[in-house]
C-alpha cells in the first residue's frame, strides 16, 4: 500500500464504507481491492449482500451522517485519517485488521519515534504508579514514544510520565469522550502536547466490546508492551496476548507473590516475557530492532504498487455458495483451506466469501481466516 492523501469526498466515502453493516477491516480491504475505491464499493453493497443471502436491504452508513461526523471532529480540532495516509500510525498499518479510518486529535509527529505501550492495573499500587512514571519518562529520554489507554492506574501514570515528551492515548470511546472523568486535565494536556486516537466517531460512549479493540490499537502502534501490575484476568493480559499475535515484544515488571496485582505479570515472565527491573532491560531488547523495523515499514510502502481493482467478479452459483458455507464452521478456518477443499477457482471462492460476509453469514478474521456466524 502506497501512501496517498484522500480528498474530502474520498474520506467521507471511506468513513461510510468502514461503518456500513458487516464491513469489517478485512472486508473493507477486499472491497477496495475489487472495486478500486470506496464509492464504487458502496454502490455494490446491496447486490453483493443479496447474493450472499441477506433478505433485507443492507444498512449503508448515510452520506449526511459521515459528513456530520467529519464536521463534528473538525469542530474539536480533530480529523479522520485513513490507513493509506502518511499520518496513520506506521506500525498499526502493518497489523492485520487495523481500522481503515481513525480519528486523531493533537500532534501526529509524536509517533515519529519508535513507540512502546505501557499498560497495567486500574487499582494500581502507589509504588506501581511511581515506577511507571519513572519508566515512562526514562523511555522518552531514550527516544521512545509511550502509548497507553488513559485508564485509571498504570495507564494514567504512563501518560503522566511521558506527556511532557511524547505520549499517545488510545480512547475506547469517541475522541471527545473523557474517561475516566478525573483525567480531564490529563486529556487536555495530551491534546495540546501529545496525541489522542480513537477508531470511533465523535459522541461514541465506551462500551464493553470497545475495550479489546482499544487494546489491539495500543499494542498495534507499539514495538512492545510493558505490563506493570496485572491480575490474572485483566485487560492488560489481553493486550499482551494481542501483542504476541502482532509479533510485538512483551515485557513485565515482577511483583510479590502475595499481591494479586502481580499474579498476571509474574505469569507473563514465567511464560517468557522479558523481566523488567530498569529501563535498560527494555532497551537491550528493542534497540537492535528499531532501525530494521522502520526501514522495513518504509520499504513495504515504497515497493508495493497501488492495488488495482479486480473488475468484474467471478459469477458464483447458489449451490456453490451453499457448498462453501458448509465448509465454514463455527471454528475459524484458513481461507486457503476453504479454497483447497472446495475444488473451486480461487477467485470464485473469494467472490462468494465476500458476498457471505456482507450478508452476515460468515465473518472474516485476522490472519486470513473465516468463521460462520449464522445458520
């Protein structure tokens, strides 16, 4: 994918397509690959979803809503950035399933240095918060940007320790949502000196399903994730798991076996996470890969030609579509396996899967997998 700059109409249509029914990040990219631009893809949605078996008209995000979203963001000095544009976080762009469009407020240049995420317990100890602020500041002194989720506890301390240098807060709600409310001053400071990021439109309130997505962005923007205090069942451990799936490094601060807030971090260390006592433990791991990572990211963008639309789709019969649906079960399966087992032409399989996705019958997952979502 080469970097480009979208026009107003293109940005509006990207926002519309990304927020239309059954269009996840992978489906969004498949539609762009097939039709060349978001406008053409939007026109194709009704026919594609009908072929996939949807018995009503698919819900397409309205043009006036998208225009209002853009205006409301601009009124807050925020803006929408597409994955093909220069200001999109470079490491996040590499993540399978990265959001096609994000909303940003603040200084995007803070993401120019290599980034590391710091996450941890909301009910953090005073010592954990103090250590987090110190590590965040020392990481910035070493040339890093600190990314976190602006939650209570460790997240807040991470931003406090890095906001004077380079910090990014990924929000679970819209770019206007200040949560927790006691972080209002921190929110405005980050907006002035750092960067706020959300994959939602203005006015979105955080919901339970938004937090794992937020965590995926936190780890996706970063070379590694440092966990400071985390219970065994916590969002911080979800973030560390996502980091591993994204081929990121995982670091953890050890703690007392008697403190439940140390159970998660101690478990991560037992499973192979790098034990962190000082910032040097992090630098020893990340410093050798910083140059290679940025060079590889630039090479991938520079050497990859713009996607050419596939043009007309390969016709698929009702029986062929039904045969594919039988092959896709309630456990995730590789698309390559579906193609191989179907005995059908690959282009026909991809056409049918796209139609079934838009009908809501199957869901495309990261790492080129699909899963059945309905009978």
